[in-house]
């Protein structure tokens, strides 16, 4: 008999076909009564497949007595309680590296879109205003100072791309990185003060919650741009909205939010904000590669082999 797994949210059709071929898949998102489905299959499910932003609640982990692995289709692990899984003897895997390029690409795109007010220009042309109106000047990107908050895989990939724009790059981390030429700055406030553009690429977690708050935003200043491709929880959204509406920072370009898919409506009417629905890794190529890593981790788990990308 096929091992049984719980699929929390949909994946690429080809990946779901591969899951169906190897496992008995219980699709939580399609269930009319999710609690009832979990109760019905609890004694048989050995794996949970979920997204990085969705994760899995401890109550679900505890309800599955034979659960052996949580396979995350994403790089972020903040929506899964790793210590709880470790205590239960549940393995956890994610999909690092394969999404780094796409996230870094979108980060650069957001940086340009926010600095050059591209969305404003797009709306201006579509509204037929060009023949009779004129847009205000935007801000240059090349040659500016980019502060990277979190120089992990993704942060470093963003920094490498920014070098092509002749940007001066500084970063802050828990500790300085070996083997990089970028200047280390000790605190997020100091980094923001020195930056024209502050790029949030830090890992989420309790210690990073609301790291970008009023002090950081005020240090970034009225000409500064905030770009967030990390997690919404890293930025204090009410403080960001206040800073934008009061002109204490110049603009923001956001791919992530604290309570997705719910976005504070105050952002909607602001011309100095670029909004994306958490699309950083959303390309066909990368989602297929991520899905393949999920398949590889599941296969390794059920074969008793080391997980290719183990977290726990």
C-alpha cells in the first residue's frame, strides 16, 4: 500500500501527479471540513507537505501520531515550530537554493519599480493622462547605497546583482560574514541611516519580529526606499504605513505581508508603494524545482536515506 500524506495547499500539477503516483494524497485545501478530514486520516498519515508561508500548526502535528516528516515547499521555516517537531521526532525539510535567483531578481525589480515610480507611470499612461499631464521626477538607482538586512543566500544574491548598478553595498547580520567584501554595519538602525535603499532579506522568527520599526524607518528617512522580500513579520506594518503617509520615508516595495493574503487597506491608495502578492519565487521553473526537492525529500524519508535538504 502507498504511504499516506497530507497536502496542505496545492502545488504544480506535475508535482501533484508525481505525489499521486507515489502516495495516497489527502488534500486539506479541498476538504469541505478540514478538521474532519484530519480526524479521519490521522492514524495513517506519515508525511505533511505544506508551503513556507502556510506551515503547519502544532495541533495538526500532534493530531498525527505516525507523522514522520513535514516537507516544506519553500525556504522559510518560521511557520513550522521546529523545536516542537524535534521534540516529537518529526523531520523537517525545505527547498533552499533553487528559489534564490528568482527572489533576488524580483527584489531588484521591486527596487527599480519603487525608485523609478514605475507603477505610477503605468497608471498615468493607462488613464490617458500623458497628453495633458506630467509626472514628477523619480529617484535614481545606479550609484546609490544599498543596505541589505540579512546577508544569507538570498541577501548575497541581491547584493551581487546590485553591484552591476554600481551600488555601494553594506549589510547587517547576527555576525559579520566571512568571505564577502561588503561592509558590515552593527545594527539595523545604523544600516538604515547609511542607506538610500534598505533591502529586507532576513530570516523570520521571534527575534526578527518587527525588526524594522519606527527607529529603523526614521533612520532611513524621507528619501529612502524600503524593499521587503523576506517575511511580513519582519516589518512593523502599522509603523510602516504611518511613515509612508506622513512622508517620513520615501516609499516601499513589498512582496510580503504580516497576515497574508490580507493587506492593510491603507497601502492601496498610496502612490509611493509597490505591492506584490508574495510572488518572489513564483515562476514555473522555480516552482517545479522546489516541488522536485519536496519529492526528493519524501522519497529519501520513506527509503530511510538522509534527507537532501534537512532542517530538523
